[in-house]
C-alpha cells in the first residue's frame, strides 16, 4: 500500500470534522479515527510530496481568491472522534488502525477510508 505524509500535532489532537456535532473534542495522542476522502487521495496522487502539494494548493487558493493566501494545510485526512467516525459510517477498525499508524509514523494510506 502507498502512503503519504501528513503533519501531526505535537500533543493531543482535536476532532476536526465539521460535520460532527462535537467539534474540537480532544482526541488523545495515538487514538481517534482517520477519515480520508477520495478527493484527498486524488489530490495526493497528483502531488505525493508534501512540498509539491503545498505549492499546488497555494496556487489553487491564489487563483480562487486572486491574492496570495497562506495555505497552512493542504487537503488531507480528517482526525475524528468516535461519534464522527460512526456518523460517517467509517469502518471503525480500519479508521482507528490508520489513526494509530499516522500518530506513530506521520503517514496515512493513499486510499479512501472504507465504510460499512
């Protein structure tokens, strides 16, 4: 399986799923669930290196907004709490394993998160 690099917080994480009713729920380091969309996979296939992805996303934002806008993050996986993972019907076992791998290595699989 191919993987791509994604930055990690230095401490605990936060549920960053805008569709979750409990945004900013603290997710202890090493836990949680990772949600990877097909759009993210398609984007990172085009730009597998983090620096290339940042430059491409920066260019996209400049075209959309007509000015230089800082792209602190590029499209990537979403760290979610259990409620968020369940609401999205994610395969909890795989999404949790992906999260553990990401916390440990900084890499996530280059495939969409399976659903149930």
